[in-house]
């Protein structure tokens, strides 16, 4: 049976990298998240929601012959990020959102799924490919799936910031919860898996995007501070472009999420915005 043909320009695309596209499926009421997965090398799309398959035209056949990085994780594990909302998906994502004090759409921007017992949070490399998965249970425990790459947590809203690197002050947080809080407050952010991990991917991400203004929001303890300083040092050594880096420690609580919990939306947002303005001013002064 011939595949239904559809033009790329007619798709509602959620994310795209050199190898693949995630789009909202045109064949079913695809609202919650993109379920249509398209591989560029054969231009075939498959919907994880309804089973719709299609041939995608207008892909610009000169797909780079760069080998897609392989994650050492089972495809079944990675797929958690994209599986159709099964029973419990919305309820449990809502629970997670409530716990962090954010809304469910913020959680969804991170491609979070639900595998029946845990929320599954995709870990990306600097190219936007999923290289791992973190699971997060209702009791607050979390664990990275074995074989996962030490990448970053990243939301779909980071794309806007990447397009204009010269205007962007990128926040880097430790962990998924701080990252979601920063996204909810409206800031471009990437999250490290832990305070000592993800250094390589962050370095490549910043090098690739060309962002030069960075604020690290570190955990409010010695370990957090030392780890942040280490990352700044590594970035400054590795990157050729001049980098403006600021490290800030949450004013209250042990991390950004706790500070947000105690100080509220407006105060925390202004606290970050003030530091962003400061780093921008320094940038203008330096020309
Ligand atoms: Zn579909």
C-alpha cells in the first residue's frame, strides 16, 4: 500500500534536528505532544499515537551524512519520552508539576512521559538527540537509566533563545526541578543531571549555539559552589569566544526550587532578572 504523501511545509513541527523531526500528527487530534516521528534519511513518518504512516516530501534531500550519535540505552527506554499518553500520564505529570510549583505545560515542554510507574525525563545531547532518560517516582526518588549519556535537560522553549544567541543570557541549573522552575519563570535554561555531570555536553552546547552570557544557579552549599566554579573554569578553557559567566546561589533554601517555594514567583523572577540585567550591562560596557 502506498504511503500517504505529505509536504514538510504542511506539518506542524515541534522539533527538528539533522536526522529527525517530531511533528503533531495530522491524522488524529494530536494536542498534548508531537507523536509523529519522521526519520530524514528515508523520509518516512510514523505516528506513535494512531499508527498513521506517511512519506514526507520537501525535506531537502541533502540531509547531512553525519552519523547520528547512538545512545547506549534501550530504544524501549528512550521511547518513554514519546509514547502516547497512557492512563495516568496526565494525572502524574500534573502531580510532578504541582510538586515543583509549575504548570503541566512546562513539564510537557521537556518531553516528559509516563511509563506506568515513573515520570520519564529525556536527557539530550547538544544536538537535541535523546541520549538518556531519568526516571522520577512519586516518592521523589529519581534515577538515570543505565547506559544514559550525561547530557542535559532541555525544554522546547530553548529553541527561541538559541536563534538569537547574542541576546540570550542562558541559565544553567543543577537538576530537572530547578530547570523547570526557571522555564516556568520564563528564562532560557538547561539543566545538569547533577552538580558535577554534563560538563562535556554543556561545553559543546554553548560552543555550538554561540551563546556568550551565562548564569549558573548553583545549589546553596559548598559542593554546589565548587562544582559551579569548576564548570565555569572548564567553559572558559574550552571555548574560543569570550564568555561572561556569573555564579549565583539561591538566597533561601538549598536550591532554586526551594527558593521559589519560599519567596514566590514575582520575587524569584526579579531576583534572576536583576542578575541578567547586570550581565547584559557588563556586555554593553565591554562592547
Ligand atoms: Zn496520529
